[in-house]
C-alpha cells in the first residue's frame, strides 16, 4: 500500500485514517470470519463506529456528522480494503444514503434522520434494484401512491446491501406508474414496527460473505407524506443520476486500494515462496507480470487521486466518474486473477487473503451500475 500521502490529504485526514485503521484492525478484522459465517456484522459494531465518528464523516456537524469531506469517505473506503473488512457496509450507509438525505432532504428531514445515521442508531440502505429490473432503473415496478397524508408502498426489492440490519431505507418507487423517469420518487421507510414491511433471506454470494445483501418486501407499507425525499414528486430519477457519480467514485477508490494491497501481498509471497531452488519472484514471468501490475497500480493511483481532487473541488463530471468506476474495477479483477496465480494452490484457500481479494472483487464490475452501463454513459459524451 502507498506510504506517500496523497495530495488531497492533510494532517487531519491522516489522523482520521489512523483512527479508522485502529478500529478496523482491532474491532472488525478479528470478527470477519464469524461475520462471514453468519452473513452479517454484529449490530453493535455500527454503534461503535458511530461513537468514534467513523460514520457519516462528510456530513456537516450540525446534523451529527464529522464535518469533513469526501476525502474522509475515501480514507474509510481505503482502510476497509487494507484491513480486509468487507462486511461493514459503511460506503452505502455514509457515502450514499446519508448524502441523499443531505442533498435532497428538507431541513426537518435532515434533522430527523442524519444524526441517527451518524451515531449508528440507524443503519442505512438504498433499495433500487428489483427482481425484474436492475440496470433499467426507469422500469421499476414498486409503487408509492399518495393516499391523503401518506404514501402506500407496494413492491419488492432484491440485492439490497445492509438489507438485513437496515433501520432506514431509501426506496425507489413510482409515485406515477404511468410515467418512466418522471414517475420516480425516493421515499424513506423507517423499518421499526412498520406494518407490511418484511425482509427476505440474506442472499448467499460468491464473495463479500459478511455483507447482509437481502431481499425486501413492501406490502401496503404506509409512510407519512413527509417521508418523500425533497418536497416534490417525480424528482427521484434525477436525484439518483446526480448521486450515482459519488457512489461510482467510492467504488473506484476501493478498487484502487484493492489493486495496491493485492500487489503488496503478491510481492511478499513470491519473494518468500521457493520453487526450483529460488524464490518464485525470480522467474522472469513473475517479475514481468508484477511489473505490469505495479504499472497498473501506479496509473490507477494517479487517476483516482485526480478524480478525488476534482470531486472535492466539485469538478468531477459524469463520464469521468463512470470511467473511473469501470476501468479501476476491471483492473481490480484482472489484477486479482493474475496475482492469485502466483500463490499456486494456496491462492485458492480461504485462509489466504488473496482468495478473498479475488472473490470480493467480482461484484465491483456489477453493482453501482454495471461496467457496460458505465460505457454506455461515457459513449453519450463522446
Ligand atoms: C452484492 C450486491 C450488492 C448490491 N447492492 C445493491 C444495493 O444496495 N441497492 C440496490 O438497489 N441494488 C444493489 N445491487 C444490485 C446491482 O446494482 C444490480 O445487480 C446491477 O445494477 C445490475 O442489475 P441486474 O442484476 O438486474 O442486471 P441486468 O440489468 O439484468 O443486466 C444483465 C446484463 O445485461 C447488461 N446490460 C443491461 N442493460 C444493458 C445495456 N443497455 N447495454 C449493454 N448491456 C446491458 C448488464 O451490464 C449485465 O451484464 C447489488 C447487487 C449485488 C450482487
């Protein structure tokens, strides 16, 4: 992992990094095997993270957050990879869900929900995907129909990160089912004691086993009209398009951190492991392949640091965020595959972190908008 401080960092951020690293290494990493078995983290860990100020670090202090910037979110994402803590869904919670509320919520909504997300009293999730609709978000079938002072939500969602533990879910639904994009609105559902809301099974995945990815069901769920995010219906699609750039960037940040960690672990292993009387690193194939990986890591680092700096300055455009997402996650998967090979059979064993880096990488090309959709977006700007 790089020891050079990125240009977008400073003393305050490095102190935050240290705090995050200690928490992740001491409080989370030792529990990862158990969390993987049970398919979710312990609920309590969210409160601990909240107490330390590790949740919602870029939400203003007046709403209970850390008062920082996206750089804090980036540091958290990097440190989670470094500590191999894939189970705690803080990116969805802090970088995504809290920011929808911050950007589009009324003052009353921000004061009502953000402090609970920042403290870990609430775990946040966002429910876009449905069994029949993923990439084509305009075609969601979930209905959120106004009835007097309430909205009535009917539909089902799948693959929802933090789905099992979520206390607050931003639901993508149609307030006008006869319209495509213009019919979409975002509704906030607080799950505790809510009639008609239920959770399906925690889905078994090929990686990220400790992440509670779940199905969610809404059967005549009634929420107050005041739970519409923002004040007017039909804004949901635009809100999603605006926020997805930050979601894509944080996935790319994690991808680059994973590339760097993968290289690091592979260098250590190949310099130690002997075959034919010499370290595996000494074979020309190993050195050349790792020279390529080191080059990829360097290019990815320069690119992501530039994207972060641009985002901090409010200048990261949509196609560049999409480029960052598809390219870094593609590289993450390629690098994980190449590097696992150098571990031989040990690379296929769960106790070797390289196997985890390999299986956890694969989803990166799929969620947050598939890499095909990223190229679709980029091509519209060419
Ligand atoms: C572990 C995990 C966590 C997730 N977390 C969340 C979450 O928290 N919240 C949430 O809402 N969703 C979540 N998702 C869902 C994820 O965002 C979707 O799976 C993803 O958007 C793709 O949708 P889909 O699975 O329906 O695939 P589809 O949309 O059916 O796509 C199938 C294939 O067709 C391709 N394709 C589709 N349209 C086009 C096109 N126009 N051009 C070219 N190719 C195309 C896709 O790229 C893909 O390869 C998660 C998924 C997983 C597996």
